[in-house]
C-alpha cells in the first residue's frame, strides 16, 4: 500500500509546465547553434568521399591495365560535353540527378593510335557510370584537373544518357563524343603524360628546392541550377570556396589528397 509520505516524495520530482518549456527552449537554442557545424561536417565528408571514389576508380583501372596488358582510361565528362548529348536539355529539366552533370566517371578500354593519341574501344566489362556524392563536382579548370592536350576519340556515351532519360532514342544510345578530360593508365601501371600535357604540375617538396610531377584533379562543392541553367559553386563559409585536390604520382598512380580554401 502506498502511504502519503511516498506520494509527497513523487510529487517533489515532477516538472512544472514552465520548467518543461524552459528546457525545450534551451534545447532548441543548443540545436540551432550546433546544426551549422554538423552541416559543414557533412559537406566536408562528401568531398572526402568523392575523392576516395575517384582514387578507387583509378586503382581499379591500374589493376585492369596491368593484368590485361592494355591501355585503360578513366573518363570524366565535362558539363559542356554532357550538354551535347541528345536530349540533354529535356533530361536536365526532368532528371532527378541534375547535380551530377559534372560529377561522373567510368573506366574504358582504349587503344593508342599514335604518340599521345588514344581511341575508345569499349567500356571495361562490368563497369558502370560512377556518380560522385550529390553536390560534389569535378573542377573544370585545366590548371587544376589537367586536361589532356589531345582528346579521347569516339567515346560511346549511350549508357550515360540512360541515367537521365527514361526512354532514350536509338540515336542517343549510339551517340559518340571526343572527350577532353580523362586519365590514361598504361599497361605498366603508370599515368600517361607528355611534356605538353597540362595535367602535369610541378609541386615543391617540403623544405627542399626539388620538385615532383603530379597529375592533379580538383573537387569542389556545387550543383546544377535548373533556373540559371548552369553549375553553381557552393561557398562553405561566407566568401570561401573549398577545394580538395587529388594528386597522383604519374609513375605509380598512387594518390594523396588534401583540402584547400
């Protein structure tokens, strides 16, 4: 049987409505203060995830090139090249993937036709278009990414059209383009470069005057804006654009990445 003393003890621990409202206000204020930090952390994680995805694709391409003694390309279509795809305008307006218009890559088997000239043969078996995390894009500045001086010839883009168009036409599926942004992996596992290739940048090594050559890819945050009909870069903080650079050693195709403002 519950006595009166026990009931009085329980009543002492009850919260009043005023106290509950005060606690809720404090929790709301704390949440509003910490939410921006979590948002920025999420954006930073997306960039890191995108960098890891690109590095993974290059690693897969290197392994395939060495195992099959062939040339392999990791292709990164640009926004302008994607705009030339059949039905691209209507696709962008209806597509659930508008922010991926500058953030996709795929592995292709290619052949070397002459010095620093390559031609598409077929997509790597079992490969698919890789879409990087939403709201991450690949920088189009050739000084950062490293566009090849020549273009990769006759790349069949039909499978990419399927991502944006539910019922692509036969012409769309057989469409080919010459792509300007790609990495060539040689049969010995190196990244193909030449003296005129802007993809090779000289980077000063720490505490020395020596330099090393790297192939650099730039990642940043942005999305395709339907109203403006262009890719818009996001600012992490006021007036600050965040970039993450992936730097590949041409001799080994090994990668490192870091973030810059």
